[in-house]
């Protein structure tokens, strides 16, 4: 089946699911689409019991879609740019220190906590897995998804200071999480003795530092170009070229593409409206990227639902996945506790910030894409199933209950005040 046919099929199904959700279910957009996709997949699995050819054709279709490449090399740059473009630095800068710690030290602490606990649990339950592979799993499950949680926080009327911490952290920890994963992946491939601490530190600094510097440079160049013209069609094209060309250039230079695009998006989104864009241009750029964001998210969450077809349905794997849910939540809570304690008095966090940020740290497509990139000897099938269980629980379970949790916390705060 050709790529155009696959895109067409996904688009048609996404539109149908979106209509059913909007008309009848009325769930948050991305969550509703994924639930519909999972329900559709379960119907296909049921039909496959009666007619095996249907199931085989469906599996071949999903296996023909390179989810890892589609998300990490294509979708991610557009989604991150769209999110960063609408994030205002005047709010973000007040929380830059805790967000920086959440997205860097927090990711590292979460990686080692999850890796260590999963290693101990697999040993205890007589399913031993090498520590380095458990650590690899910790790195791929630690990044959180800013896309699903943003709409939920808006619907719950969450305070801006809470929303900006969760979304700001998620925008940056995707890039840092991918870098941490790549470093550990290299160690797992070559062996700990084959890579020195200096090489690891250089790779981390090159990816992160290079990504940030490249992002600033790309954002500045695009800003300067748009400042010299007033033609919204051309300026929309410049932003599109920035995302596609910038991400490719970052990959070629071995810099972090996600970080480069986030920084470029923040630069343009905060500098251009007042200086480079007319009101018409700003309106068209905003609407264009909102539509790109909505469309790609629809495709992404439908794809996540369909990935159920290629996940190994093994009772033992699912059990470990269920165990890994509280493990990942506990690790996130502990990883956030330090920065929250440090900045709590200075920045006046709302009560239960740690709990809300932990529950609001929804895992998404990036974790599944990274799990798909594992090699067979790294426990790929095991960790893919475990990751899928966590992601489904995270998007549906946490996603549907985050709004009520935020409202309850706010009511308690009002009662105290």
C-alpha cells in the first residue's frame, strides 16, 4: 500500500473518529480520538478471530508504517514548533529555573529511579533483565507529552503558573529525554567500557548546547527575513521552511533537533508579533500552525491506538506494564520534589504542585517511538508492551481525571484563602 493511500486512510478514519467524539462522546479531542482508535482496533482483533485474513491485513498495514520515523523525524518538529510558537516568554521566564531543573535533572533522576526499580522488580519476579536495558526503558518513559495535557488544563481553567510549568517542562524534556535515550542506547550497544565519561559528557553537551544555539540562530535568521517584508503567504512559508530545514540541519550536525525547534519557536513566537508581523500575518501564522497542530495530533493519537495491533499481548508483559505504572508515577513525583522544594517559597507554587505535575505528566507517542527503536536483544517486545500499557493508562486514565484533580486542588486553595 502506497504512502498516499496510508495517509488518506488515516485522515479519513481520524475525521470519522473526531466527528463521533465531537457529536456524541464529547471527550478531550486527542483522548477521544485514541479511545475511538483503540475501540476500532479491538473490533478488528475480534473480527480476526473469525476471519484471520482481516487481522493479517490490518497488521501488515500498521507494520508498513514506520511509527518511529514518522513521529521523531517528521511529526515531532511540527508539533513542538506549534507548541513553542504560542508559549509566551514573559510568563515562562519567571519559572525558567524550576522548568530547567524539571526538564534536565528531573529527567535524569526519573531515568535512574525507573531503571533501578524496574531492574529490582524484574529480578524479584524471576524475569531478569540487564540493568542497562532497564535504564534505557527509564529514559524512554521519562519524557512527557505537552500536547495532550495542554487542552485538558485549559478546560479545567488551571492557573497560568501551573499550566506554564507543566507545558514548559514538557516542551524541553522531550529534547533532553531523547538525548539521554541516545546516550544510554550507545552505551547499551557498545558496552560501558567502550565509552568514557568524557565522551558521554561531550555527546550530551553537543546535542543539548548545539541544539539551543542552532535554534537561536535559526529563529534570529527567520525573524530578520520576516521583518523586511509584509506578505503573510511568504512568512508562513518561512516558518514552515524553518521547521523542516532546521530539524534536518540539526540531525546532520548531530544536535538535538527537538531543542533547536523549540528554541526557534519561542524566539519567533515572542519577537515577531510586535516587530516583524502585521496583524494579518500574525493571524494567518497562528491559524496555520493551530491547524497543523490539530491535524498531526489527530493522526498521531489514532496511530497510537492502532499500534495495539503490533504490541505483543502477553499476560506477563501486561502484568509488568501494570506494575510499571505506579513505578513511573512515583519516580516522576520524587524527581520533581527537589526543584519544587527549592523554589516553593520564592515562586509561590499552588498547593499539591508535585501531585498535580506528576499526574499531569502524560506519556505519549515519543515513548512508543523510542521503544520501537530498541533492538531485539534489548528486550524490545517486552519494553514495547510495558510502554504501551503506561501510555494508554497515562493518556486515558490520567488525561480524563487531571481536570477534576486540578479543580479540586483549586477549591481547597480557595477555601484556605
